[in-house]
C-alpha cells in the first residue's frame, strides 16, 4: 500500500508582515504529526543572522504551534522574536531523513520555507505590537503581598492578563508613608516584570503579569501607599490597567518591625549562596530542549566548555542512516534515530564524528574494520603515551597523519547513547557537556577512552581518561546558538517555609547571555515550569535553580559565565 505523504495545508498568520511580538505561528497539516519528529533539524525559525527565535513548539494532532518567549523588558528586545526582524520558518521534508513525519512515519511531501517580519518598535511607533486576546477591556493590577513586608522585600503587583512592558515607567510611581504623626516620607521605586504569561496559559488563580516594585530607600516599619501619577501602564491592546481614581483607593501595605531583640534587619534575613564550589549542590540531570550540560567545575564558575575539536559545523544538522563512509563529519547536531542502522564501513584509518551541539545515538551505530586493519598501537595504548600538554585537536591531527584506526565521537554539548555503539577499534568519546550512556557501548577490551564527566552502567569499567587538553576555539565557529544548562539540588536543604526576597546574581554576559530561573524542589526538570523569582512558585520549601548559558554565532568567542546566585529569604525570630 502506498504511503500518503504529509502535506502542509495552511500557515497562520496569513499576513507575513508586522507579526506581533507575542503571536503564535500555527502550521496545519493534512494529517496528525509525530511529536518526536519536531526538532531543531526539522522545524526551526531563524533570522537572517542565523539566530533562532526562542519559544516552545507544541504539537496537537494536525497542528504544530510555536509560542514565542514572553517579553519582559521595556525595550521589547528580550522576547522570542526581535522587533523589526525578518524570520524564516524552515520545515524539513522529503527527501530529508530528519524531516517532519506523520504518526506512521509518512514524510512531509517536500521541504518548505516561509518568511515573516515582526512589528517595528521605537520612537513614534504606530499601531500595536502585541496581539491582545481581549482587546476591548483591561484587567486592573492588584497587590499580591497580603502580609506586611519584611525589610528589603519588594512590593509585587499582579494582573490577570499580560501587559505591555514598554508602558511601565518607574518614574510614574512613588511610595509614601501615611501614619499620622510620622515624618513625611516619599521614595521612588525600581520596577521590572518578573512574568508576563499569555492569557489563558495559567491556572485560574495564577496571574499572567507579575511586576516587582523595589523601594530605592530603606522603609522603616509602618504603613505605606504605592501611588502613581499619570500612569501609562497598559495591556497589549493599550487599555489602562492602573485604576482611575487610585488616589482615593491606593495600594496600601505595611513594613513589619524588626525582631524584639533589636538585633536589626540582618537577623530577620537569611541567605544561601550557590557559588559553584560544592559539587553536592549540582544535579547532573539533562535539561530538555538544550544542547547539554554547562560546565560546573570546582573552580567557582559555571561556564561553557566547548572543545575546539567539535568542528566547524560545515555539514549542518545530520541524521545518519545506512552506510556512512565519510572520514570526518562536522555537524551542528548529529543523531542516529531509534530503529536506524548506520554502518561506518570497513575502511581503515581514523573516523571522527563531531557536532557543535548535541550528539544522540538512539539507533545502531557500528564499525567493523577488516582483520588486516585490527587495532595497532596508538598514542593512548599503554606504552605509547601522549605528548606532554598535547591538546585534543593536536592529537587528532597526529592520529590522522599516522593513520591510526580509531573511532572518535565529539560533542560540543552532551553525547547521549541510548541505542548501540559497537566498534572493533579503539574508541574515544568526548563531550563539552556530559557523556550519557543508557544503551550499549562495545569495543575491544581496554580500548575505551572518555574525555568528559558522565558515563553509564553498560560500559567497559576499565575506561580511561586520556591526558589531553580540551582547548577552546580560536574564534567563534558556531553555526547556530549553543544552549547549555545546569540545575542545582533543592536549596536550602532544610524543608521549611521560605518568604523569598530578591535573589542576587553575579556573572558576565560576554558575547552571549545567561539566564537564571527557579523550579520547584520536586517534579520534572522542564524549562516551561521555571519562573523568574522563587516567590512565584506554588507551595513552600526549597527550590532548584535553573542556570542557562547561551552562546550565539558571531565574530568573537566570548561565552557567558556565572559566578554566584544568592538565595535570600525573610525569617521570623
């Protein structure tokens, strides 16, 4: 019976110009899509510079939906789409092996490319830049802090619909003391969005927009008002959300007194600093949707460890199948799909499979060289030591020049093997992230070498760590954004109630960026569950810190890093 190919039937939005900064891309197909076929190799949104739009793909039946990451900054430049930018939606189809598929493996009939441009922002902008699900009305903001604030704690306002971050102007707000007989006191605030979720995406009791107002001066114990003058805060449709006549019904709040002991504010606060010096604070779990694990060393920095030997990515995203006899594959990502059989051939010499991002072997990858080319002494076999201070790249050059019959897999991110890797040659596995083996790795006894953390139970227990240096690239070789992440253990370890204050973060953005968010202490590690402030989590107790590093293509190799994250909370004495 002939297999009916999947067809792309429609794309929304229909108009490709002026796409809103929060607008979903909806692709409708002729039949249901296999969610596992949706990956960065088969469906991606990139701008002219090769930067991927950030957000989340969701597949439901015949539709694939892309929801861009919400905008939080007043410049409107930190969301999933950049304003005033042209993007291409690339769909992989037949004859590509890594393309979109139906539930029974039917391929998309052909590859597609569709372009759109996002709304312009800036001085004198005209029209709306966001899609408002309820354009006729605006929901009012309300105070979320029902109890008195602790010293150093911020005031938080919430709204049941998302708001336009460019309409938040902190100079329009002030805090005044209102107690009779107290000296007059007025101070300004620093304001920022902590969350701005799409309407309808949260539970019935969860707000869409969350705004933090931090006083610029110390507030003594007492009663206060948050006031606004000429407030321009609006929702996506331009509707005011700061209630009219608020001067008659202000946002009132209190600041609690220090402990009776008189020990002062410091004794009503506590903190825990995550400084990347203690490996017990670190979970080695993979974070779905990333290329791999960021480098959590004992040196006090969370960083990017990207091997120069991960290559130039010249072959793009590769999904290998059948006979693969190229001697040096240089991919952006490299995979062997579940059920696929890949044979690296019987030819002699060095075979290197490298990718700038993740390498994932879910099927069978094998190599069996002819008997006349069985492994002979090489530099990593006892009695043939490495050259002192030799780098991985230098070793590869020497192995190539002397035609050693080795098999080498190198990942800039994680190297994941949950299928089979079977060779009859010496085998070297390298990862800038972690090596994760839940499948089978089989090679001649004593001929497995690992250059990374990690491993697996079904591996040769005599595996050796070679004395090679993982050197950083000379320039920036990336063809697409490298996204690494790490997750802390639940912190602090004591299971008590925490009233979270503003966390402190130290690091450097470099030529990329870092992001810090927070997850519940239990449950799956999913970026969609993370929030920007611990107080936005449901329940009480410890939190897990999600740390993400993004390295973008460009002229310079200057990856971001994190030095510390300090969790702070108010305490009772």
